[in-house]
């Protein structure tokens, strides 16, 4: 086949244009995934770490858990009572950190994708 032959099998049709390349979507998605992963891991380890510490101390150091703190309240009871507030604080911190760090990245990726969709629709693909 000669080098000047059209790339399309029908010579009367112009060659099909290539879709536009993603500008920075890959890098933005990578940053979004890593920010979300860091957020998930840190909040999960915070909530589960407190609970696992409570379980380990209860099972392997009952004398430490029986240490009286004040007004008849011992360390084990205090740690047990703190499980719910720690979980709530982890949920609230997760939400705030997500709004501050992850959501802006997600909005940027969404805007870039919408802009690319508009570009593709405008060219008739």
C-alpha cells in the first residue's frame, strides 16, 4: 500500500479525529486516591486503635484496668465509656478532613471530566 493512501478504508471519508487527551486527570485521580486512602486509614486506626487498646488491656493487664482514678471510677470503666465519644470524634474528624482535603480534589476531577465531555460533545464524538 502506498504511503499516501488514506488511513480510512473508505477513501471518500476524511480520517476520524482523535479524542482529546486527558490533561491532568490521571495525576488528579492519583492525588484523590491517596488523599482518600490516607483519610480512611488514619480515622480507622484512630477508632480501632482505641478499641483494641481497651481490649488488650482488659485481657492482658486487668490490674492496670482496675486502677482507681477518682470517685470510684476505674480506668477500665472510663475507657469503656470513652469508646462511643472516640468513635463520634473519629466520624466528625473524617467528615471535616474529607471536606477540606478530599472534596476539593474530587470537585476538580469532576470539573475536568465535565469539561472534557463538553469538548467531546462539541466535536460530535
